[in-house]
C-alpha cells in the first residue's frame, strides 16, 4: 500500500472474474497455513451449517439461486468464509449423507479499491477465485452487469458484505447498503425473463471474534504506546482495578484525540467547531457529550473534503464517504486521459498535482470511515476484552494514518476464535409482488428487505453474546 499518491494514475480497469480451478484448489490446500501467517485466528467455529448445506444441494439441483450476506467487522472475514465453505460445509454434508459436487465455493463481490491498497496480486487472486469488483461510489454499470450475470447464471452462489466496508466492531452492525437487496430482485427479474423457476434467497451469515485468552497485557502495552505517540503522560494500572484503570486510560486517550483533532480542524481548516475550552479539555466528558462532539467532528472532516470536490453533504455518513472516495479516484485514476506518458511535461505536472491533492483530501474521509460505528459508550456498556481491543485498535488506525503509516499492519494482540452463524434464508421471490408496480414500490421493497437482513444479523449478535 503506498503511503501517499503523488502522481496521476491510469484509469482503473474492470477486472473480469475468471474462476480458475487450479488456483482455487491451491488456495484450499494452503488455507490453514495462510490463516496462520496472515491472521491471529486459531479456530473457526460454525453454527447451523445444515441450512447452508441444504441451499447448496438445492442450488446444484437447479432449484434455487442465493447470495450469502455476511457481516464484515474485520479484514479477516473472507478467510473465515473460506473455512466455512471449504471445510465446514463439506464435512456437514458428509455427515448428513448429502453428496455435493465440488467446488463448494462462491462468486463474491469486492471493492475495486482493494487491489489499490492491498496490491495488484490481490486483483489477480480475486479474479481467479471468481470474484467480481465494483466501484462503491458511482453507478458502475460494468461491475453491476457482471454481478447480475453471475447471480442469475453463475456456476456458483454469490457472497457479499451488505455493510460495504469493515467497521471494526464485532458487536455493532453498520447500516446496510441496499445493494444486496437490489441484486436479489434483479435476479428474480432475470430468471422470470427467461422462463426459469428457481427461487431466489438471501442467506444472512453472522461473524464475530473472541480472544482465546484475554490479552490484557498486550492491550495495556498498546494503550501505553498510544499515550506516548499522542504526548499523554503514561497512565497507571493497578492489578486489583485493572479493567477500571484501563477504561479510564482508554477514555482519556479518546478524549485527548478528540480535542487534538478539533483544534486541528479549527486552526488549519477554519471550520466552525466550538473551540474546546482549556478546562474542558482536561475534564472528563460524559459519554453523550463525547459522542455528540465526535459526530460533529466527523461531519466537519467530511465537509473539508467535500468542499474541495464541490460535493453537497447529502445522505448518511457512509453515503458521503462513498461519494468522496469516487470523487478522489476520478482525480487520481484519469479515465479522461488515454496515455499519461504522452502528455507534455506541463500537463502531466498539473495532473500529478491534482492527484496528490485529491489523495490528501481523501485522507479526511478515511479518518471518518474508521470511526463511523464509534458510539462513545461501546466499552462502558460491556467492558469485555474484545470491545476494549476493538476500540483501542481503531485509535491505533487513526494515529497510524496521521503518522502516514500503513493502517493494515495492525498490532496482533492475541489468538482468536471466529464464530460464524448461518442464518435462515430470506426469500426474495416471495417479495417480488411487493417490488412490482413502479419505482416507489420497488424502493420500499428494497428498504424492507434490507431491514430484514439487518434484523437477522442483529439477532445473531444477540444470540451469541
């Protein structure tokens, strides 16, 4: 991942899905080693796998089409899904005496930006594993055509994260984007146009993570590192009051970062934030006051970027982030220039300046993206080591971005277990009638289906708490 972009780049080309059986087989063989090398996941447990086995059986019998709508708290989620499909599903199918044909895999949708910050090799790998990319912030007709074709005609089911991006919280679900619901209705429409009778389903899949051994020592060390990075005096923790002391240190760190960023935007971006009084900066804020000021700060950070790109601040925070990302890409990855190398030096220099400035403005959006699910009371409500760690790591992400370091090189606090819960299939075909009858009906049907997916995912969190 480049620390910063200083030159204009060629247009981002569509990476067509190109499922390669040899590459898939190779990844299946190295999955355990890959998991150990790339993650802290030591165990992947799955519940209600029988429901997924039954859907695969019906899919292979030509009776259904379905898409797995999975939670996306972490960048490790795709690896966990691979364990579910490549390990758990075949084992449960054998136990039930159900003969499923290989490969037990899925076409999947991924953000076109992943090969940018993850490396071109990821684009090659995802393509050869049957993935199809999409631009999140614009009407990506090529990407949507590919998704639509795979859903209706692909040799495998589909998988997508309806949250659109990771939020760093295993027990908070971000508001879902409507894309998965829309894809479901498109699939029903495409099947009906060709006289096919398959039923279309969306299958919610919950994912949460737990530490095998609570990494309190590593967490305390990380908080100490962040205190040092931010110029705070080192806090103290006593064995008999460890969790209380760590919470106070974590909250003090969060408040210090909040005040520092408020002053940053007031002084250097001339934003109309309430100036933090000196006394207030050293007084512990209530959770409600912290959350209110954080939301105001996030709004201001987005406005700083939106003002540069001449965008109106419309929609949710997630909507605004997606539009800003695309606006930045339009300035960096120049679809309007066929050959950058053929430009006169002056024109190329100006294009480079535009790209560099756009990358700097997107930085503000990335900061917001990391904190979109922060509530100010997540740890206080349930002071588990997982919530402590998630919140601390989000602060580490922010400080890493400020220091122009790679936020994907997160500290590893300890070994974890991933728990995947397969939900009950939600029929899209049964909602087809409600979808028909004009644009208003279609929008309402998409909203209702999206809410049903969200409710199912939230119920899984409650059931595994």
